[in-house]
């Protein structure tokens, strides 16, 4: 068993589903890093029992390398697991458990690399960042950012280790999610035409979003590096009504937009809000639809050739853009050259029952981090 595999076993044992606390994991990791000589700063959440962690070793100053991972995982309820999801089980080349791919595999490799760094003389700092609540919209890192600005000190490269099968991801779309509350008029269904059915208003709004999506597909910005090369709109949930014989006066809808770097999310949102007003006005209820933004994180579009070249040389892979969102855009917005590269397949294993990571992928990640460590070591 490699050191990364041993650390992964410990990490999987912590149930850090996003609705649970991650403090026991953070406590264990922080204690271990302090023992190695890392300087640590715990970044506690003011509203819930969770925390992020920043740690560094080596000289203080700019030009370091930052490795970044989130500690939370998605739920396992209602998934047909055939193994204990919070016990790392090895079967052949695969290591099973919730978070093995997304993304405790990289976190384990990151901590194994930290052990190696503790025995070396470094020319610049090795910096580690562990966040929380990534799975519910990159919420935790966004809350940590005000305290991170001074701590990070302009790293040369940040690697967010989401599963890319060790390819170097230079981009992903940003995301905004919304909750829409739709109001109508309640009444007896026998007199339904006299009242405004909230579900009809919602249907009109949803149809308008579909037409907007078609327009973005036909005339909006396109990036052929993505499987879906344009900004998307998606309605994920619509609910309303209490009984068949009552005209619904309330409905609720959740929807999202995943936008290319070339598209202005504010402009897209303005169009959505204008559509909501238009739909309400068509029923003589101009305020029928109220919209609240619930998730907002930026996309990534890295163009730093030095950072890309450095990580490609370390990973020995090509570049790509990924469909899923990450925390990389938040770090990039701080002016840090940021890329996404980590072990495992998001499409193949992410968020699925019996999640696993191949040992071979973990070994590739260990090798990549070793090369990066060599780059900042005085005597590799």
C-alpha cells in the first residue's frame, strides 16, 4: 500500500457529506501537518460547524505552488451501494469509497506530497488549501476568500485536483443557480378560467427559458473544446398545486445557467429577469415571478502558458476543458494561474454508487506532485 492509499483510507472514514461537519477531518489533517512543520491557519465558518484549512512550508513569499482540494462529498442516500461507502476497500486495482474520486484521492496524494516536502529544502513555499461545501456550489471557498487574499501571496501555480484522469484542464463553465417563486390566484377549479393558475405562469416562463436556450445555441458564443459548446439553461425542478380541484396560487422552480467565459452572466441574468416580468405582465400580474440567485461561481479560462507548460510537463498529459464546475475560477479571479488536474474520472465515477479510483490513477497523481515538488526544491 502506497502512502497515498493509506492516507486515503483515513480520509474516507470521515463522513464529510456536505450537510455534515468536516471538523474531525480538518482536526486530524491540521494536527498531522503541524507535526510535519507546516504553518497552518484554520478558517472556521461563522454559521455552521465547518472549516477550511490553509497550510504552508518553506520560505514565506510569492512564487510558491498551491495544491487545492475540497473535503466534502456528495450524499450516499438512495444510491444502491454494495459496500460501506465510508470504508475504503481495495479490490484489484480499484479503491472503493465515497470521495475516492471526488476528490479525496487528490487530497490523499496532496498530504503524501506534504510529507515529502517536510524533508526537503524548498526555494519557495509549498501551499496547501482544503475547503468545504464545494459540492453545494463552491460555497465554502467563497466564504474563505477574504482571509485567503493575504495568505496566498501570489503562487506561481495553483492545482485544483478535481478528477480529470490526470489531463490538464484549462477551462470550465461558470454557474449561476436560481430559485423562482411564482404567484397566481387561488380558486375553485370549476371556475378555473377566472383565476391565474401559477403553474400556467411557470410553464410560460419555462417555455421562454427554452427559447432563450435555443437562441444561445444558434447565435451565442461557442467554444468547441466543450462537449456542449454554448451557454446552457436548465430547469431542474418545478412544483406547485395542492389539490386537483384548487387553482394553484403558488409554484416554485429551480433552474440554472452554465455559461462560457465569452458570455456575460449578468447580461444572461438580465434577460431572464426581463422574461419573468414579461410573463407576469401577460397575466396582468407583473410581479408574479420573483427570482433569487442561490449559487454563483465563475468559470475558468486559463491562458497562462508558463503554468500550463509546467503542469503538462509534470503530468505528461494534454490539455482539455471539463463540463463540471470547480473552485478553480475563484482562485483564478484572485490573479493566481490556476489549472485543474487530478486522478479519477468524474464522468465514470463522480457522484455514483460504489465510487472508486484506480490505484494506477493515484500513482500517476503521486508522480505529478513529486515532479512539482522537485521544481521548488533546492536539491531535488
